[in-house]
């Protein structure tokens, strides 16, 4: 199912963003990251981190979500200022995550493009 909407993430998206973040880590990094680390990932801890991101109110950073026509968030991308101080770059993509069952459908490209346009 291809999302019908790409939009800027809002505070109330912290829970579904956490679920996408944790679930994609568990599928994308299986066999790369130790299994016990992936098993210990917590929706609650990740949601808390997303809440921190939203309350930090950093206007130069942005997160965009992809959602289905039913309103389910299935992926996201985030970006903002380049973080290492390299003068050749003004911005960077921090993350692009899409639930495994929605990969290879252009979802990642769409949220990536939204962040690039914002940068």
C-alpha cells in the first residue's frame, strides 16, 4: 500500500514514530546489530526521545512522515543542519526509515525528498 500523504510530523506522532523507528531497526539491522540489543529496544524509550525532539523546538530540523489513506504512519525521514561542522555542507539527512512491508514502493524517496526540499 503506497501512502497517500507525506506531511510534516507533529507532537502527536511521537508514538507511531517510535513504533516505526523500533520496528525498522529490528528488521533492517537483524544480523548486523546484536539480537539482544534489538530485542531490548523499547517503544516507550523511543517515544520519549521523539517527545524530546518535538519539545526542543529546533526550527532548522524537520521530520516528515508517510501515512496510508487510513492515517497509519509507515515511514519517516528527518534532517537538519550538518552536525560535524564540514563547511562543504549546510544540511544533512539524519534518518530515513520505512516499515519493511512498505519498502521498495517509493515511500523512502518521498519522505527523503520532503526533507531535502525543507533543507
